[in-house]
């Protein structure tokens, strides 16, 4: 683990009437670059990538590449540890 990680929190503003339960999904669709899916399967991440057209990144161990690309037809990249 890295002992000294510099981080800062950015307040995210939105001018839409988005219900609290949907804020995570809303912010995923508003990404500037890519969506990182850290868990094995996240319909929020996958759907946000499909709707926004942004590339989704995931770890090699967490996905079956062939099944994943066939089902979702997304722009994706596999991250290798």
C-alpha cells in the first residue's frame, strides 16, 4: 500500500432534479473520460457506459472477456495488474 496518498474532495454540483437514490448513476453518466468498474458486475457502471458512450475499464480477473463483450457491446479496456 502507498503510505502517503494525496487526495482532495471535490463538491459535485448539478442543476437537475435528480433523486438522491440515482445520484451515483447520474454522476457515472457525466464522466469526462472513463468509467472504472472495480467490482465483478455493476449494472450502474455498465449502463452508464452504454448510455454515455464512455469507455469502461475493468480488471482482468473480474470478467470473462468474451461473454462481457457479447452481452453489453461496450467500448472497454481490460486492466492487467
